[in-house]
């Protein structure tokens, strides 16, 4: 289960505000109690005061980010082992999926005639014997000791006269126990924690048990009447105990709801305070005038009704004497960028500067070229700032920015470096804001005194959730496409039909269209994965698409080379682009109508949706082809099935990632 930072009242107790209305005064009822809790938690101090937390153990716990009693109490189990579902070894049936608990009897490492390392661990629960078998993973032997109590999960097989589970999921529950630990293990539901080397489950559960007994008697943040109105039956302290050592399944669910509610309550309360304080800050009022209307009339396309509606909401905010804080949500290709450009031009026509921060250099270059084209007749100076600039170019850029000679700057995180200074920044725009940390977003705003802030996101989030996690922002929704609804057919390609997928790509390219082949290089620093991408590229270039121009793009290619490859792909130099997910965000090549995604099961729903958004941007019939290994991957199969059926990003967000 995700760690919940409940009781973390620090986010609200330092807010020095007084209620301005009778309605708000009810919220402030909680502040004295929150301060009281914070004082009480400070007394808890570090782990050294916990009996049994010796120096060596504390050092290992620090690797988990645990330094205080509170950290320990909030380090929740990653899962649970329900003993009511455990099978006796004597009851096991071949090909059934089971979890078995037993004591390690023997640990055997050997090598087969074919040269494979084989690790066999025999466990017994008193009713029979079961063998856990691993191939070429002998290092796992160091995790087990004879006498350990362990849990094995997997599919039962019968080989060489013995019951076996090959490559079982495993948990070491305990070594030979003490009386106190034995008491803990009489519970029917055993917590299993994320741990680190040298920290045994038995020791950790014992420390958690002691911490709850000695330190969890704290004042509840929520008053009794409020808890009753929300059907919150347990106190925080009771919920904490049940989260760590549940006495029944229903109490575990009740406790989880109690702690989640408290965390969300504190989050929303803090966001409400932040939002209210923002309205009290002074800001620059920016009014739309005739020039901005003429700029919009001169655009080579008409805005959709949704874009015009959102633009009106932005202008209403900009015209106020306090800073705007607004989020634009819109599906991939709905036209968020042009709305941001109009907002930036509004700032420029009022005599101020604007900044546009994006997550990748490819996207920065694309926005720069597009903006330069749109403002070429308006005397507006646009600059591009990325890490690829030479020292001389940077120096010149810094000087021009500080003198106000640059009207709009587009860049990556390089925009938030200390050397970047604006003369009169009035509007900061952040694209794909989830790609930037809170501090990075804050540092861009700090480049001016209370500038307006406009953030954009295509990540599909249901409106009710976006209003929760972005509670300090006003939310605008662009809910239609400039070209009408996209015509993209998503197809799961079986391995036996891969050649048909290649033929479809060739047919589209022969019609003058462009194609992507996406390889799952999730970690750009992973040399093994990069090697696989390079091998795939060589095969496609020299065998499958030998009569076509094939390009390669990944994160380890320098910025200049990336820009050159993308320019060729937009033009006539590259027909088929083999790429990792560096093209996931914002890349716009209108002629692209087909995308083949390798190992699609390795991507999340939101990421798949972002990738699919790179094709069909002109409204042409397009194809998203998924190659996936779904054998014994039930969750991945559900995810892929949902992705195929759903075209709307907002709808896809309602399915599990």
C-alpha cells in the first residue's frame, strides 16, 4: 500500500491566518489541535529512544528514510499475508496457484549438466515438503537460513517425485523467534514491509509493535462530531495499529479509509489556505486589447469554441490585480499550446515579458519554431534557451533578457537557473507541468514578483480528482479537437501477424505519410536496453524497411543531433522514426499516421495515450499498432484491452494504470 503521510499537519500549522468569515472559522477549529499534535510529535524525537533500535539497526533504517518514531509509524506494509488463505502442503494440487508457509529445512546449490545454476530450497509445514526452485539465481541463497519461516507463492508442479514451485514469489517472515515475536505472529494477517539489506522482517515488526504500544497515543486531529458525520469509526491511533497489525480484513479496510481521509482532508485544507492567500497578493493586471484580437484574427486557423471559452477564462484572470493560477487540461492535440501563445502575446502587448517552460529540448525547439512563425509580422522577439547553447550565446541571452530586449523566452529547466533574470516577467507558462517538481515550478515563478501562472497538462485525470490535487488552481478544460474527433484505430498485433503490421507501415509511407516505431527504453541510462533498441533499429533499417529512410531517436543523442533528426522527419529526410519515449510529450508531426509500439505491456495507460497522441493530428485515418507479450500478465492484458477500447484520455484515466 502507498505510504500515507497522515498526521503530517506541518503543512497547515505554520499558516498564520485568521478566519475572515463564519464559514471559514469552522476550519480553524482544527489548527490548535494540529499544533498540539505537532508539539507532541516533536517530543518523539529520533529512533534512539525506541527500545531495541540499536545504532546498527538505525543505520539500516536510515536507508529507508526512517529517522524518527513518526517515520517508523508511517512506514506502512507493502502487502499482507492472510493466513486464512494459506494452504497446507499436503492439500496442494498440481497446477494450482497457492501461497504456502513453511520452515526452511535445506538449501542446496548445484550446477546442471547444461551449465545452469540451480538453487533448491526445501520447506516443510509439518504436513509435507515443498521445493522452491530458481535457475541462475544462486545469489538468492544468501537471503535464506535453515530454520527461517518463509512464504512461497506460485504455481505448483510435480517433478522428479516432488512438489515444486519454480521461481516462486517469496517472503522471509522470521528466523527462529523470541517470545515477543511469537506473540506477533499469532495474528491471522501478517504485515510485509519494504525493507533493506540487513534488516530482518522479525526485527522490523518488533520495532513497529513497540512504537505503536509506546508512542501512538496522540490527540486526534478530527473532532468526534466531525468523525461521526463522515462515518470514521476509528481514532488515528487505532487506525495506525490496525494498518500495521490488522485483527480482521474489515478493520484493515476501515483503517485505510480513516487514514486516507485524514491525509486528503489536510491536503485540501492546506490548498484552500494557499488559494486564499494567493488572492491577497498584488499582481499585474493585463488587459486584452485590439492588438491581441487582430493577432487572433490573423492566425492561419480558427479557434474551437472550447479554446475561445478557455481564452475568456484566462483573460478574466489576467485582468485582475492579483496573480492568476490556472491549469489548462486538454486531451493530446486539443490545442492547448495556441491558447498559451495567445496568453503570452497578451502579456507582450501590455509591455511585459513571458516565459514558456517545457520538459524536453525537442518540444522547446518545436514551440520556438511555431511561435516565431506566428509572430513574425508583429515585431515580437522570441528566444530559445536550452542546455545546448554555447557559453557565448548564453551570455548574450542573459544580457538581452535582463534588458527586456526579449519578449518571450521558450526553454527547458535551463530557464530556472540563477543566471536567468527578467526585466519585467508577467506570465509564466509551464507545459506538461507534472514533468517538473514543485520546487522547479516555484523557481520559475520566483523570477518575478507574483507573476501570473498558467500550467498545462494532457495527462488524463478525471475532473473530480484534478480539482482535488490541483485545489490551489482554477481548472479550464479544452474538450474538443481543432480537426474534429480523431480517427485512430488501435490494434493488438499478434506475433504471427507482425509482417502485416510492417506492410501497413509501408503502405502509409508510400502515400506520403510518416510512421513511428516505439521501443520501450524506459530508463535512458540503461545500456542493456539501449543496446536492444540499437539492434532493433539495425534490423528494421537493413531488412524490413531497407527501401525507406529510417531515423533513430533516443535520450542519449545530443540536442543538436535530435533537432536535426526531427527536422528530417518533418521534411523528406526520414520516413520512419524509431524512437524511445522521448517523443511522448508534445511532438507534432501532422503527417504521422501510423505508430507501432513494441512491448506495449511495459507502458502505463497514460503513457500509451500520450504516445498515440503523436499520430492523426491532421484528422487523417491513423493506426496505432500494439505488439505485446501478454502471457500470464493479467493486469497488462486488462490495461491493453482498455486502451484499445477507449480513445478519450479522460476516460482512460478511470482505468487502473
